[in-house]
C-alpha cells in the first residue's frame, strides 16, 4: 500500500470528520444540521474502513493510532445514549426508589415493627405505670407534652411557618441519615435504638393525650406530615439494618464484599428517607399545626396521602422482571 497516496486522498475526509465531531461533542448531535449529520455518518464509516486498511496493510502504527482516535471519538458522539430530561431523570429516580423499597421490604418491615412496637409498648407502660414517665421521656419532653395537652396551636405568621419548615427540613433528614449510616458500624444497634427512641416518644405522647381525651386531636395533627416523615424514619432505619445484616451475615462473601453488594440499595434507602423528610417539612410547617385548618381536613389529607403513598410503593416502576432480594449474599 502506498501510504503517502493513501493519506493524501483521505486526509481531507479525516479532518472534516474531526471538525464535525468537535462541533457535536458538547451538545451531542443536536448541533449538526441534517446535511451535516448525514455527512458525519458517511465520513465515520469511511474512516472505520480506512482504520481497518491501515491496520491490515500498513505497519505505520502512528497512522493506525491517529485513525483509531478519530473513529473512537466519532463513535462516542454517534452512539452516546440520549441525555434524559429533568422530569425523565426524576421519574427514573422515583422508580428506583420504589423498586428498592419492594426489594428490601423485609428490612422495612423489621424497622416498622421496632418503631411501632416501641410506640405500643410505651403507650401500654404509661397506662399501667404513670410514674415511669420521667424515666422514659425526661423533663424536657414532659413540658412539651403539657403544651400538647392544651389541644390548641398558636397561629403563626407566614414567615414563622417558613422558619419552622426550614428547621424541620434541616433537622429531620439528619436523623434519617444517621439512622442509616451508623448501621454497619454498630451492627445495627444504633439504628435499632433510634427507631425505638422515636417510636417510644410517639407512644408516650399518645398516652398523655389519651389521658385527657385528646388522642384524636394528636393523630389528626401529626398524621398529615407524619405519613411521609415517619415513613422516612422507618426507611432510614431499614437502611441501617440492611448494612448491619451485611456485616453480621455476609454469607460466603467477605464482609467488605457483602457491604459493597448492598451499598447501592442502602444508599437508595437513605436518599429516599431524606426525600420523605423534605416532603414532610413544609406540610409540618404550614399545614399540620396551623389552627386555621380544621382537624377533619387534616385527617382527610392524611388518609389520602397514606393511600397515595401506598399505591406508589406498591405499583410505581414495577417491571415483569423485578428483583427479589432479602440479604447481601443473594
């Protein structure tokens, strides 16, 4: 093969392909006109053929490397996956979240059992042994309980509600992250403790409100934001339990490999719990404790929210080949 003649004949096409590749690199193929796109495809095919010729009929490795670089860049532009729009990306994230919740449902169920088990346990303990109050909740919480037992909320201004919403949005997600993050390091003990502690506080408050006949007021007040917020607490705790289970029962894998195997699902659960806490924050700041809204409306909103979230977790993003996993060594 006459390399000089070959290069002289084909060099203009190679340079033109490089020019079109550079033009399309930032915005993918969107920057090319219809005519340029057809030219780009034709030049890419010719360059691929030239690369094959250079590799088989020439010993000039520099020429082969040059052509390989040109065709590789053009290939990356031509076959790059289309960039998903914002709403498509959000939908994919939501589908991944729902799929992970279903795949790791056993850990969700255990976390929910700890949380609500603590609530009912403390509720019953309060009813039968009122003097245990200080040992369970402490003096600060007791003062907060007395405020709740009045059965009324102070009317806040819009700025005050915004400040409260911002506080909830900054504080509550932190709790969810801690619940999930400390699972592996403490073999699940810290996650269980935080789930139990939060559940116990709900049970203690419910017992106090029940003693003055205001339990329905409590439920209708915390339910609107409680549906996503308590769900977030449970999902965050489930992430911690998942990490802990990988360490405690790695199967035939090393513990590090078992943790890697559940890392993606664990992070999805933590991010889901944080998202739920963020969703709950403005509801808590502007709606749940706002005396302008009747308690019946709050209860109705909570019921609709519960049904909607249940439908989302059960059905959203479901596929015919969905995963069924229960542990890190599956």
